[in-house]
């Protein structure tokens, strides 16, 4: 008898629809529940939002309950926790691929701007030394991100100690303003104390998204091309304890304005973020114009890396190499998280009877030696609705693949994907990592 399936995504109607479509494709005859009954069915699949899942049930019934979220995974989805777990991992493994695929990062716990005074002589000493020496055209820029915010909230650029002080004083002001604009990128330090300070990647790969023809649009002429910054949104599926898959259809999310190096726009040290931020949540008014598939960029002219690159195009080989780097970085990031028993592995975490979809963000740096991906962050319950109608088909494909790889084995005790080797692809899911943290789920 097929298990009952509990589906609940209160604020995500698209996700609800995709889950129902995936369940239908599996041909399961069990009822789909919108409310979790008490007592729960003897065999149950909880494919629901984190807050709707009965996590105690997941932990206590590993052979009878499958859930679509791990209970503890802060090591991955909180920026400051991710930074710490990667730093800890690299101390013992300096030769890891992560050493060159994450920007230099500091994490701090701060409530008021004045607290920076002591930090410059302690945890931020090396950053302070760099900022003190910053001058001229070769100055380094850094990016500030709240550790627990998402959708671009609170992101700022700075190149001096004074600029960082100004940013935190602005946040202090926002904390006192009950009428703060919720659509802006302001945050309240009274609510968000954890921040990461990250080296700004100043050599992004640039292409013009307009070179990819969309419906009802025209292809840009070569003389009209202007380089735009973009980041890669990679959908990642973690299953059991622990297998990690990378979805092969990777999104390229572009900034709305052509790229230029950071610069202050006024004497108050503010920096326009528009050419630098590629988060679709901040550009919803632009619709799908900023969203492409990485594969669609094959053949686009490379507009970064100097004049010699203006005649080069992004090739199939380039894209394949970028995807391989993403897969390698994801494998190492999850290994780093497994080394944090409190924030990813405690209380029988990761659970053998759980799976989860993440959205991992990468920037591609165009360096003299070639392209190098940089892991920026990982998100749980990624905002898939921002993909847009044109590419909804990849989401349908992704959720059907999740059903086959994660749900069907629980229902049928099918281990067909277990024979898949790391690096191989099935259902457009490339296996990145296959390790055994706990005993496999019993049939």
C-alpha cells in the first residue's frame, strides 16, 4: 500500500503545483493530504515547507516517514555558519577545492557600529590592515551580508573603515524607524546581529544577456553588447545520509545594468548596488529579462578579461568546465557541513529518511588562468517562482526528478540510483557526493 502524502506550502503556490505534478508522475494511489491528521498515517511522506513538517515524527519513525527537509542544517543555509564550517574544514584540508572556490570571508556578531572599534584589533585585524592601505585604482572592495537575511536584504559594498561605520550607523537608524521601507535592502541590527564581510570578486565573467534571443525580442547586434554581471543559481538535492545531486540545468541570473567597478556615488560613501547585485528578488519589476540558462550562454561573446577576450565566445567546453567546478565545490561544501555535528549532524542529522532541495549561488570569476567559480551562499526553500514562466519547464523537470530519486525509492524500496557513480547523471541530476554517515534507510 502506498504511503499517504502530506503536501503543504502555504506561501508557495508554484511549489505546491510542482509537488502535485511530481506525485502524479509517480503514479501513486495514496491520498494527498493538505493537513496532517492526528494520529498520523502509519506510512507517510511529508513533502512540505519546513515549518509544516512534524520533525519529531521524522526522527522517531525512520522506516515509515519520509520528509522533504533535514531538521538541522544551519551549517549550510546561514551565511555565518557556512563561513565558519568552511574555514574549519580548510584548516585541516588546505588543498581542498574550496580553498579557491570561496571568497575570503570574516563573520562578526555586532549590534552597534561602535563595536567595530574593538574588532579592528581582534577578529578584523587583517581586514583593517587591508582597508588602511586601500588607495588608488587597485583598491580592494568588500561586501557586507547579514548572516540570516535573504533576497538581497542588507547587502552593502565598502572600501574603507569609515564606509563600514557609515553602513552600520545607517542600519542603526533603520532600527529606530518603524516606517522603514520594506521593499528596500535595509535591515535592523537589533534583529540581525550576525554578518559576514566578504572579499568582493572584482573580476566577474561578463556577457550580455540580450545576446540570447527570447520570444518577442531581437538579438543584440555585436556593437550594442555590454557586459553584465551574473551569478549561477544551482539547484541541489540532498538525500538520505548522505547523497548530493546537482541539477544540470543551471540558471544565470543577471544584473539589470551593465557592469562597472564599484564606485561611490556621493560624498556620503554610498555605493549604487544595481550593477553589482544579481538577485532576482530585487529586480522583480524586470520580469524574466534577467534570467537565462547557463547553457543558453554558449556562443555569447565574453566581455570581460581585457580587450583580447572581446572576440572570444563562451564555448561548450567552458560551460562543461564551470559545471564540473560547481559540482566539486558542492561536494566539498557538504563534506565541510558534515564536520559540524551541532549544526548539520546532531540528533541523527542528516536523517536517512529525509531529502531537501537547496539553491546554491555561485559567481564565475574571469581570472588570467581561466574561469573560477566562487560559492556565495546556499538557500533552503529557494524562491523558485522567480525563475519566471519561460523556464517553468525546468522546475517541472526538477521536481519530477526529485520524485524519482528521493520519493520513489522510499515507496518501492528501489535502489536504482544507488548504483550511480559520483560524476554520473540520471534524470538531469549529477551525483556529486555519496557518503555514508548513518545506516541506510531500511526497506
